[in-house]
C-alpha cells in the first residue's frame, strides 16, 4: 500500500513542479481584471517612461 502513495506523491510532484516553475517564469497566471504593463510582459526591453 505504501508503494501506491509513493506513486501518487511522485506523480503530483512530477506534474506540479514543472507547472509551478512555468507559471513563475512567465509571471503567473493572467486574470481578466488584473492591470499589468503589457509591454514588459511581451519582452520589450526599452525602459518605461511615463508622462511623455
């Protein structure tokens, strides 16, 4: 019975860790009501200047 739970833990870690790492690298999930600067999310390397 222990082998079954070890399999479940390894399966969860094998699926969960890469998913969490991917979300971390892309900046997390995007929610419709969240306000973000899309130029930074798109990889625009120019500095953000506001008020011009």
